[in-house]
C-alpha cells in the first residue's frame, strides 16, 4: 500500500492532474470516480488506484472490471489518495488513461456529418458540457481552436460525464483554414452570433453541417464569423441578451438532431 506523498506514482498522478504540458508529453490523463472508471475503455487504462477504504467496500461492477483488466488496483492510504485527487470529496478510485488520436477523415466519414467548431472556449465546464451535449445530439466530431481550454483538464473531463471517451475531437491552429476545408467538402458552416441574419430554426441542418461557437465573453471573432456560410441567432425574450455558450450550442445541436429525426 502506498503511504508516502513522495511515491513516484503519486507524484506522477498529481503532475498529470495539474500540468497540461505533462499530459501532452506523456499522452496520458487522469479520470476519477466510479462512473468514469467503469466507462473507460479497457484497452486504454494504464493504471488504477483505489483508496484503502474503497478497496474494502468496492462495488461489484468495479471488481468485475478489474478482473477483466487482469490486474489489481494500486491501494493507497486514504490520506494520500486525497492528495492525489482533484475533487473535494474523492470517490475512492481513479485511473490513468491513454489519450486518443482522431482524424478529420473520421469525423467526416458519416454520410451527413454534424460538427461543432469551438473558438477560444475558456471554461472547462462549458467545454465538457458541449462534449456531453454533442454526443447526445449525434455530433460526429468537435474541432477546437488552439486557445481553447485543454480537453484533458480534470474539470473538463468531469463535465463530459464519459463523453471524453467517445467523442472524436481535434485542435486546430487555424480555424479559418479549417472552415475553408470543411466548406470545400460540402459542409455548411453556421456561425452562432447575436446579430445573426437568420433565426436558428429557420435553417436546414439535415445535410453536412457545422456549428461555429465563440468565446464565452467575446463571442466569435468577426473575421472567423465571416468565414461561415451564414450566421444564426437564438431569439431571446425578456431582458436576456444571450445564452451561456454551452447552452446555446446545445440548442443548436438538438435542433439539428430534431430535423434529422424528422427527415428520416
């Protein structure tokens, strides 16, 4: 059992949680909690750690998964596990997982792909929520600008509620060039904008579609929005000027999902 904070494995987990550079270099990230452990693809799990108290009362589903992994978790004293955890109330289990690599071709492989393009999203919770909503709406891929928050940020991972394992994504250093390439392949790009020329539910999203969502505080850069085929807005009642970025993205995505169901 690990009881020292200077243990090499403990230090590695803490570094992976705290430093994006380390996550990038090692191509690893950390997930915490029973749900995130159970949903993690077995072939990508590198190491499992369990708090001493959790190990004594481990749920049967966790024991079954560990048996499938043909290995036992590294048991850690409760005090040290709390130091390894990024949450205030650790559930008692965490694991180190290999990062995935995706390609644009995979995202566009569907007959009528549905994509999300994110420019400079800064809030981990917003990004994670967009991944979760995207999976629920049938999104085939998410493309993010280089200034978007790290998808492997622990807070982002928790917000995805497991979608991090299943939603293809890429970071791009040139969003305008990415939009150009998508349009060349026949994908219609719609920019979410407060002054959008069209109301969002008056457009058809049954074909190859991408939604462009901007920064929480500043929205889309004008030069980026100008690259889209059209700008769309979500009408507001009362004194509300706009929706949270993740909520706005969800509204657009589920409108696309609704249209696609109705068109089948």
